[in-house]
C-alpha cells in the first residue's frame, strides 16, 4: 500500500507514519489490521501507532483499536479557518459594495461570537464592528444564524436569555437567512446567512449591518439575496478546498 502523498518523500519514518494514518482513514484497526493494511513489520507499526497516539494524531476506541485522533480534527478546523479568512476579504468587499453597508463575518466561540473579518462602509453613518470584537450569542441576526442549526439540546440552552425565540429560529432555518432590528444595538438593523463547511455544518455567519433608517424595519427585503450570494460563495470556496 502506498501512502496518500503518492510515493516516498525520502523521509522514511514520516512515510511510514503516513501509511498508518491512511490505514485508519477507513475506520478502526487492531495492530494486526494495521500490519496487514500498511505492510509494515509488527514492531514498527506498533511503535509508530503509539508515537502518533502520544501526539493525539491517533487514539483508541472502547475496544482498544486504533482510530484517528482528535489532533487531526483540530488541524483540519484551523486549515478550514485559514481558507475561510483567505476567501472572506474579496467576498465581504463585494458584499459591502453591492449593499452600500458594512459587512462582517462571524465565527462562534462558546457562548460568544467573534468578528473574524469585516469590510466597512467607507463614509457616512455606519455600523462599525472591528475585527476581533466579541459579541454575545443572545442577540443579532448573526447569532440567530449561528444558533439555528445547532443540536436541539445546545439550541435549547442557547435560547435561555436570548432576544429571539425558537419560533424565530425555525423561520431562519426555513428561509435560510436571519434579520434583526434593534436587537443587538438600538437603531441598528442587520441581515445574516450561514456559511457551511464541507460536512454541511454551519461554520460562520456572513452579515451586513447599518442604521435602521437605511436598512428599514424589513432589512431582509433589501439585502437577503446579496447576503445569501456571499454566503454561497464562501461555502463553495470551503468545499472546493475541503
């Protein structure tokens, strides 16, 4: 069996470690299973699997079989975030230019959401959310989007003390976008849509926001399509590189 990079890298121990990880890609394996799948000598397969376990790239299931470890998920998430941020700049700039309003990208972190990218309206009255700002998950259209597709138990917990209801989130799931009017901040309206990763899980929310005077009390009517288009572009970029 060849490793997933298509041949030898010239660094034997890394090539063999890659063989072990590739073998585990198809599911749990005993030591005997690893030996069969990789063609490695039993002591070598054992030594590499245990070393990879030390670095959390391999773990064990309840039966003691080797499985892919949690560190790989963490690295994959970091790679996905890098791709998201690399794509976000031009997409948010285009969204700002199309709508004439400030555009933001939010990721969830625990009970908060973080603005990880933004394109500000260049002049006049605007809603400024600096990159790195931490906002609550209890109010605003981006919070609604980041919450709407959560598992029922986490969604129920998140609704406690929120400015929106389960019925509102049901509407978000049905429409595919959210709007808020003075929910996060008096006088500010916003529209948000979900960005999905390769597994179809919601990984971010893309938004436009500005004063109610311009966005009106029905901001989705004005900007939902543009926000949805931006969300689709970001989703496609993640899936293309996923």
